[in-house]
C-alpha cells in the first residue's frame, strides 16, 4: 500500500501550517517590526518668537528666554528628538522671518485666525486664551460704555487689537497701536490712553509683576494659540509638534509648564535703580558690547565705502559721478528701518538664501553710514583750494597721484571731526536694528522691561550708558580737532 501523501493534500497541509503560525505569532511579529523613522530626529529647527509677551515669551535674569511657549517648544523638541534654535525677533518680524524662510516656524502666542491660515499652516491649538480689558487701579472705568470718547491701547497683530477694532464703533472709542505689552501699559500709566485690551494671561502676569493695572471685564472671545510654519512647508515639523504636544498633555508635563507661569505670585525683586543695575548689569553689558561691535565694524567698512564713492562723486568721469550719486541718493533717501527690513527679509526671500541678523545689521549700517561718509569725503575734497590740484597737475603729476599726495592729506584734516560725528550717529542707529532681533543695548532694555515693567528706571539707566559713551567720543573728537588745528 502506497502511503505517500498526494501533492494536492501536501500543499493544503503546508498552507494550514502557515496560517496557524501566522495566527499564533502575528502579534509578536507585528511588535518586532521596526518603528517608522522619525523624519525630524536629530535635526535643528530655527524657531522665531516674540520677545515681550510674558508669560509666553520673556527673558529671565540669567538671560535665558523662558515662558510657556519657550518651555513648551523645548519640551516637545526633547520628546521628538530634534533641537531648536530660538530667535527672539518680535512678533511682526517673527512672522516675516518665517515667510522669508529665515525661520522654520513661529511660536509667539499666535492666535489662529482664517486670515493667518491662508498664509501659515497651524498645529493643533496648544492654549485657549481670551481678551480682557484692564485700566489703572484707581480708574473709575468699569465697562465698555465708559470708553466713549476715550483712547485705548492695543498691540500690533493681537487678538486684543482685533477685538478692540470690532467694538470701537459701537462704544465710541479710538485705538492706538504699540509693538509690545510693556509699551501699552506705559501708555495707560501716563494717562494718554484709559485702557488696554490684551490676552488675559498676559494681563494677569503683568498685574502680578506690578504694572499698576486691574482687569474690569470678563474674558471675551476665547481664541486658540497655535504653532505655525509657512504655508506648505515643514510638514514634518508641524506633525512632530502635534505628536509631542499630545505626549506632554498625557504625561502631565503640559500642565506643569502652565502652572509655572500662570497664577504664580510676583517675585520679590528690588526694582530701584541700584537694584536693577545689580540684577541686570550682565544683560546690559552684553547689549552694550554688541552695540560697540556693530558700530566699530560698520564704521570701518563705511570708511572704505565712503572713500570709494566720495572719490567717485568728484571724479572727472561722468559715469563714476553717476554711480556715486546714485549710491548716496538711495541710502540717504530711504529710512534706515526700511533698509534693515529689506536687507534682512526682502533680499534673502527674493534670492532664496538665509542671512544672520548680525550680518544683515552690519550690511545695513555700513551701507547707510558709507553714504554719509561719501558726502564727508566729497565735502573735504571740495574744501581744498582748486589751485592745489592745478599746481600739482602743472608739474606733470598725474590726477590720482595729485589726489593722493596733495589734496587728500589736506582734506582729511577737515574730515576727521565729521568722521567722529558719524561714528556717534551710527552708534545711536544700532538701536534701530532691534527690529530684526539683534539684542543690542536698546533691545536689551526692552527685553528687561517686558519682564519687570520698570520702564522709567530702565530707560534712565540705558540713557546714561549711551550718554557716557557718546560724551567720551565727543571729547575724543574735540581733542583731535584741537591737535589738527595747532
């Protein structure tokens, strides 16, 4: 009797065994499958943010940027295995940086609105806010009806500003816009405006820090904050943010971050001028050092540009004079603020590359100061009697040699005081670069004020620091002028 199993039955048995093994080992086999790769792991993302939106963004006494947004993005980055490079630019500049490709994302207490969703892709909401009205502690204003004929302060691009605009026609008040919350509160304290509209956690934090205000309305218009990236870009980063946010919420770390900043009492600090100097001198000196570095490097480059284009301006060749005149007209005829925005945001966006704020600041100051230096050079050369050049040329000396050996040595004597004056002007102009996130002396002061709301004392300290440096430069200019005129 033949006991060999027919081929058909043998195949059926094999199939049955395979199915049985799959049924038994299926879960274990699925668990053994490698996890899909994390597309953001090991990468570093540039994150733009505001600088004066406590308790979401602020700088602590050690110079570290902290707050709900900062702690949240760092915790999510750790959870998802990527790193973040925080760029505190200010709200408006932060949005422009993302649109220009200078930053990968923005987290800045940014309300999710239909208009913004047309430009940015948003994460899942990470905080529900709402608008409140605040007035001075001794104010008699208690409702929107009391605002008739008055002026209120709001912050650029915020839900508070949108809400105020939506009701001002109904209640008969006007709005005035500011770049940061601290400036809004100062506006009310000076009496120029009678109230502010701001997000309730920001108001509550400011009140605990002693900004002198009180809230008089219930929370209005609940709105959601979201993390944002440029439309159609950085989808992996956005997905990682959502995943990390869900993990933080399930672990309880999200609530811990919120409880660190919302509802906590104000810290006991010495806000007198000596106390502020003692606690903030490190940050002020850092800002001062950056101011000096920006000024010195820019002036050196501007001297070179000024000499080149100044000589162009007095050249015998019409095309060189035209180049010099065009350069001077452009950079003397446009505001430095516009130049800074154009160089930092406009050019990189148009040409598709990135540029650091420091580089953009140096380029802006150098080109601007160079235009003024060119006019100083032109004026110095024209102040030398024409007979000097004519006498030199009559001796058979070339134009360039005559200019270098005869005219320029005399012209430089008259130019030195103007050079020192331009140095002083450029040093003061560095404050404008705060708009692109450079933490020079003025920006350092704004950041500190956003934390402690001591506007008068801090601006007095900063004014004295500028005064000391500028007076030293003025004295140097006077001494040089006296030595030259001996």
